[in-house]
C-alpha cells in the first residue's frame, strides 16, 4: 500500500496515566502505528495538545472517552475518528450498566438508564448493580436464595476485585473494604455465580471501510509472580457484521453468546444517546448455577483498545490485503519469563523487561484462513 499522508494523521491518546516505557504503552503504540498503515495515514506518535495539526486526526485512546462533550474539541464526530469508544457518562464505560438497580434503590448516578437494563435483562446473568450498602444488602438477599453470588467492583479489570460469597457475612466483609464515598462513586455488582464456566469473547471492529466481527476464547498464563493472568486470545474473525458471524457453522451455545452480545451492543446505542464505538468486545459467560440450571449471559463490555486488539488489527490487515479472504483466525499471546519463545511466523509487539511485570513477550499470529463467500 502507498502511504498517502495527505489523508490524515493517527495519534495515540493517553486518556489515563501510563508508563511510557511499559509493555502496555509500547504495545498500544505499535497497534496505533499499524492502524495508521491500515488507513494509509501518517503516524505521529502521542497526541500533542500544543501542536497544530494540519490534517484530520484519528485517535487511538488507551481508554474509553467518558464525555461526549469533551471529544468535540478534538474533532471526534463519528466512529471513523477513533479506535475505541465514547460514552456520555463515566459509569457507562464500566460493567455496572450490565444489571439493573434493586427495586426501591436508594441511589442512581446521573444519566442512569433503566431502559438499558430492560433491553438486556434476558441477555445477562441474574444480578443487580448497587451504589449504597442498603442496596447491596437487598440485592444479595434476593440472589443468595438461589445459590452463591459473585461480588464485583465495577471498575475492576481482569478478574480482580471479585469474590464469591455464600452468605451475608461474606458480603459485609467485601463491603467493609470500601468507603461509602467509593461505593457511591463506582458501584458494585452482585451476580449469580456459575460453576464450570466457559467465557467467550464476541466483538465488532470498524476501521475505515473495513468492518469485522468475531467470536473467540481467552487463555490464562502464569506471570513472573506465579499468578494466573491474561495470556492472550484466539479469535475467529469474519468480514462483515454480526449477521455474517452467525452464518458460521457454530454450536448452539456459541450462537447464543453472539446473539446476546449483539443485543447488548444495540441496546447501548438505544439507551445512551451520543455513544460512538468503533471497537467493541463483550465477555459472555456460560455455566451451571448452584441449582443445576444452565445460564448464558454478557458479563461486561470493552469499548477501548484491549488485549485482543493486536489480533483484531491482524485480521483487518488480512482482509485489506486480500479481498477474497472473508474469514481468518487470529491470536494474541503473552508469555512471561526470560526464556519466552516467539514463533518465527509471529508478529512481535513487545519483548523486554517491564518495570512492573518483569520479562515479557507479546505477539500475534494469523493461524489459518478460510473463505465463507
């Protein structure tokens, strides 16, 4: 592809503080560089508010923009102006929106949408969100009648900030770790706990005239501290929207997961006017409750660059390079340790010693192609 710098400029935009020598910053910057090549734009590194840019900007933020008003000054007007998402209120970017507040709730943040909860009620697990101790108690009592409950802090990521509770004493122990101010600011989720859980990723990405959707799985790996952490994703990606993805030869459980994610995705735009999303990823859990009943439901959304984004971009690159390719399997892998082996056919995104994570390698691969046309 010939780079036409007159078209525009891609910039990386740090919405939240970041270590500019860390593996996450360097990986995200590399993805931004690849997005620039995909769009035939110039890559200009991190956004500089003191610089006067002479061409349209395409933003790659490291988090969801949480104000539709603030992005107007940046020139972001639609999904073609960024890789990620824009939401009208900060809470909309968190998993707190997945569940409704309990009946007779004491507090809801400005902008809360009961309409969203109604639209997704059949597509998520039984559960409640809460912003006060009284509301959390009420929600827990209702759910504990049917088995164990998963307690989740709304702003936690990667399985952190979660506990499984079997009674009110355990709920109190979780809530005792939070102040009333923290609880009212961020909120918590109480959700039916599942056993023998399988968690899937369902996503949708648009860059320029390329639109793709996917389903996939995540894997865990052992960090340098001996903990189980995110180790990568494997995605089956198709050219087109959710309806194309659903034409694949999928088992009924996977079909259910994609339908649930599609409903959740559409409901967000209905309930929260002004949203912009070009990169969306939904985690869907399936498993058995304590009464032996099978459940499937969306756990949370990600409208920002994420761990699977290197694979997402690799799939878009394959579609752009060959118009006859309509489906591809792409993967990302994260390996800890000084002896991490990177396959020869992999695209390396980071290999070094991170200040916090230690020795680490991150890479993506295109594992196989398939044509569905």
